C-alpha cells in the first residue's frame, strides 16, 4: 500500500514547474492518515518506503529524491538531482540544488544553501546564511554558521567550526577542534583552535 498520494486538485505552478500537494494514506512515523504535506513534482521525488516526509510548504522538485527517514519542513526546497536520505533534515528556508547530497544525521536550517555537488553527512550542520558549493564536503561533527562559505573542494570534519563570515577555498582542510572566524579566508589547513593559515 502506498503511504501517500498526490492531491491532483491542488495542482499549481512554482518556477514554471507543475507541483502537487501530498496526502498521507496511512500512519507512519509522526504522520497520520489524511495529513497534508508539502509539494512534489511527481511520485519520484518522495519514496513510498520509510518515514521520509515533506511538511509545511517545503518542496522537492525536478529529479530530487528523498528516501529513508529524511524530512523537509518550513519553506525548504530541493531541486535538480539533489538527494536526501537516512535521517537528514532540512528546515527554514534552506535550499539544495544541482547534485548535492545530505545523508546520515546531517542538518540544514535558516537560509543555508548547498549546490554544485556539495555533500554533508554524519552529524554535520549548516545554519544561518551559510553556503557550500564546488564539490565541498562536511562530515563528522563539523558546524557552519553566520554567513560562512565553503567552495573549491574544501573539506571540514571532526569537530571543526566555521563562523563570523569566514571562508574556505582552494582544496583546504579543517579538522580536529579547529575554528575559523572573524572574516578570515583559509587557504591552507588547520587542525586546532587558533592555529590558522589564512589570508585577509
């Protein structure tokens, strides 16, 4: 038995895409039979298996896919060929596009953005106005907030933190308990708080 259906009479358009509300056909997870969910373009966007669900006005579009127990809520948007799986979560005004991937217990909130093949997994977190693009990767317990940016194959892992408009670029690495803050731009690698290689 399917866990949800498209509400055909809800059909509308978003950025030139035909979209439909979803409605639960059975109880699963925190969802009850008859609950109205967010928006999809087709049945391909949201798996009929697991507890994955789209709440509120969140949208999963194009060839984007949600599996397992992944959740979207608020005004979050996934598009293009993005993938969310495992226990990943998106909320607020977060956006994923291109071929970005979130898995495990990764979280996005606020106005965070992932695009250009960015990847988050383990317990990584993005919030506020952060950006990840150009094949950047976050994992472990890494956290980005404020208006920090990762690009150009940058990688964060362990318990590293980026905040205060900091930037990582050009194949940089941040790990251990490293902290990058105060508008600094990292071009090398750091593995401990306050041992930084950067350029202003």
